[in-house]
C-alpha cells in the first residue's frame, strides 16, 4: 500500500497545477552587449591640436607675433606689444580685459565677442579689442 502522505501530496500538486495560474519566471539578468569594434583613425583623420590652440596660433600669425602661451603668460608676443587670445562659446567679460591690462597686453582677441561692460572697461584702460580675427591659411 502506498504511503498516504505521498498520495495526498501528489493530489495537492495535481490540484494546484489545475487551479492556479502558472508561476512567472524571474527575468534573466541583462547582459550588456559587446561593444562594436571601431577601427582606428588614420593619421590624416586624427585631430592634431585642440580648436582653441589652433585659434591662438592662427591669430598670432595674423598679428605677426610669436605664439608663446602658457598659464599666466600672454598668448602672443610681437614687436612692442603682447596679446591675449580667447576661444570660448560665451562672450569675454571684464575680468579677462582687466587681467590682460595688468599683464601688459595691448590687445585682447575673442572668437565670440565681448560683453558691453568689457568694451567700456577696455576703452577706459586703453586695451584694443578684436572680435574674430581674420583666418589665416590652415583649417
């Protein structure tokens, strides 16, 4: 004779299978897709220098000055003058004009222009402002 507990358990299991909704499986953990291989750029396609550096160099060439750069130094030094070159998305403000004057820069060149307070302050200090210096051959 079969064990009554086993028969009872088997009957419950069969009854449960008939009456209940099927259990949901737990979702599998997401596996990240392997990254696609991107071919290396050719030497001609690589960017050799940042845009701001190129802007400084071409501006210095247009001014007939030597590109010096570096933190706390003028960007361009020419015969009898020095210049500060800024390549930003926003317009240059008064602080840049005042720092350039303290450093002894006679010219401030900006790719995006100057705020009106900066223009007034430059007129007071005698600093020449230049917006978008003409392009020299290059990019």
